[in-house]
C-alpha cells in the first residue's frame, strides 16, 4: 500500500478517526477531513506521532467550494488520490413525521445525502486520474436492515439512499476500475449522539426490550469504532479487489433481532 492516498470525511472522531488512523498504519497517506478543526488536527497529529503522513482538511461536506478546495489540497500535498471513505454524517432530529419540521428534514438530507453526493462528485475525477481506486460509504443498519428507531424517518431515508447510490455507481464506475461499497454499522461507541435531537419518543417507539442488550455477539455491548474501521480498510484494500456494490453490516447481529 506504499504511496497510496486516502481521504476520510468525518475523521475527527468515531469511525472516521479510527479509519484514518488504521489506514495510516497500513501505509496510506491520509486526508483527515472534518468541520471541527481541533478534532481533525488531533487526528492528524496522532497519525504523525505514529510515523504516518496526514493532512488536516477543514470543510463542510455539504458545501461544494469547501470540498473542492479540500480535495485540491490533498492532491497538492500527496500527488494523487486512491481511496475515499465517505463517513461524515449526523443523526439529526428524530421526531414523529407530523412534528418533524421541513428545515430539520432538510438539514439531515443536506449533511448525509448532499454531503455524500458532493464527496463522490468531487473525488471521482481524481480516482479516475489515478487509474482506479476504492470508495467506502458509511451507511447504517437503520434504513437498510432495521426501521424501528423512533422518529428517525429523515435519517433512515438518507441511509437507504446511500446504499442505493453505492449500488448504482458500482456499475457506472466499474469501467474506470473504481470499486464502491457500503458499511452499515449498528450500535457503535461514537459521539454521533451529540448530533441527535429526539422528540416525543413515546409516539414512535416500538415497545420491545432486550433484557441482555441488543447486540448478540457482544452480550449487549455496543461495538467499537475500530470494528467498523477494520472492515473499511479491508474494502479499500486489494484483498477486496472483487467486491463492489455491496453493503456489509457491521452490527454484531443487532439488525437481525429487529
């Protein structure tokens, strides 16, 4: 993997940070992209302290000009681009459909869906110039395996759409030797809850309780960001050279309970 370059969005924390650090440990130079400058600088510093190469890229994934400048910066720094991890996203507002406000819907779609589109729209030309590459989109079990999260209509819609984008583009991009896959995490220890607003849960919650927790393989405990990062790095690597257009659920069996 020498001289390979990866861009990771939402790399300041959680799955993005774990993926950026793991990719760097496998020899990638990494563009650490996020909207929180302190967090992305910390991730880039952690990579540098371990002997890796990284550049911190402050950008809002839903703003075209900022994303274009970020991609230009990583290519200026490292010369090309080989892999993209489209991870950045929010939970947004979870509320009954008749209470969910249009601006709340728009914000979730803006970040999760428009942000994914812009990430791919702007990076795919660089992957083509590199002669191929790999893209991993971080979706969710919500909207792909499960539909019981209270009030999460906007969120599940964006996560389902991300998998549809992956499957659509797997055929479109194959002729350019670009693979694209999705990972669909379940309950993972991240700080995405900070981007969640839950209202009137009693109106939408499904009254089911798992006394021993809802992640069978861990006895109920959430997974870790590193569990998802390992799958992402596999999909980026040549070991997954014949895998494209595929969602992989990283949920410890959680989605099958629902």
